[in-house]
């Protein structure tokens, strides 16, 4: 799906909008309405063609890396919680084998390498060449066995070329672009690629169960941005919540629906250890046979 009609518009948008979030794009069709139905914006939709999305644009991806900590609430704290849970729940494995889906610039694996005393083997997957380049630069010389794979979620589901014995699968702010059925397919894929007892954590935007809660949570997000303006300034950051809401490429589903899906697939200890407004960290553990 093309978001813009021609290269001139693409160039203008790249120059004018350096926030680079998952959500800032020109409006080209009506928004998703109130969308509070718990059904992924109230519509069934195909997975987006990553090559035609703005994430394939290196400038767009670079801008996200530069601004993410200033409009994604408690991003660093979420990583700390994830690593703490992983270290406490992963048992006495001699090593740590990790899959990072939608790895971005490698911020999660970078934090993992700093925290882990065990040898780390990590596979980082992203559809953006610019993100993978940034991840390679960030992780250069860090040690560990690091493998970088350029692939979209669509390609992962069609061409399964990954191992099936990961101790941890992590994803951040990526899966909300899929419809609910597509999310379930990916969650099942993740389950099948974990070793028995392996853990999955997803930090993502979720759909509120009611319209009034969604409005409240978006206001909460705006208030957080006001308190963390960053170098870009409030004029550039404050529109982000509304742009997230109106972007037709977003297809968040309720936390309840996604936890139920994980439980149905077979995950154990399914829970949400952190939530702030529309942002939630949730996941589960693969059953030990």
C-alpha cells in the first residue's frame, strides 16, 4: 500500500517531518472512527507491504531513533522491567538465546548484553535496512553472537528460516500494525520458536476497551510528552497522540483480546506486568512439556 502518490510528496514529508514515529504520516483517507470495538480498528485488513511503507525510508527510520525516548512513555523503564523478569524467570540456562522482532536500532539487545552475565546469542529482525545498519553500529564490538536479518513479519511467516529454541522473544511497538488474526498468527509463530519454558514479551500500543478510556489515555500520553519535551520541542511532539489515533495503518487490539489469544495458543503465566495508558508490556511463557 502506497502512503503517498509521488516522490515529490515523499521528499517533502521527509523534510518537514523528522519525528519518524510509527504513527506520523500524511492523512490520505478518513480515520478509523471511534475504533473502540476491540477488533483491531473495526476492520479486517491485510498486512501492510513493508517495502511501500515509510519504514523503508532511511530518513524516516533515523528520525524515529532520534526522538523515540521523548514521546514513548517509560521506554527505558519497560526495558529494565523486561530484563529483570527475564533474568528471574529464565532459570539456570548456561546461555541466553534471544530473538528481537522489529529490533529497530538494537536498543533492547544492547541493554540485554549489558545486563547479562551469560553468553548471549541474538537474532535481530527488522524490515528497515536503515534500522539494521543502526543496530549493527550500536552493537559493534559488544560481544556475543549477533545475527541480523532483514525481513518483514509477512516474510517471516511465509519463509520460516529461524531456529526453534529461543529463550526469549521480544518485540517493541511493531505488532500493532497487524490485524487481530495476523497478530494471532505471529504469536503462534513466536510460540513455536521458543524452547519449552521460553519467554515472550511484547511492548506495544493497545486499543482501549471504551472510547472514553481511549480519550483519557491519549490525554495522559499528551501530558507525559509535555513533561519530556526533548530537543525537538513541544510543537513537534505534542501532535503525536492525535496522529497515532488518525493513522489508518495502525490496527491496535485490546489487551484483553491479545492476552486471550496468547492463552489459547498455549502460553502459560500470561500477564501484563506494565501498563501506562495505551502502552502495555505483556506476554507469557511456553509450556514445559
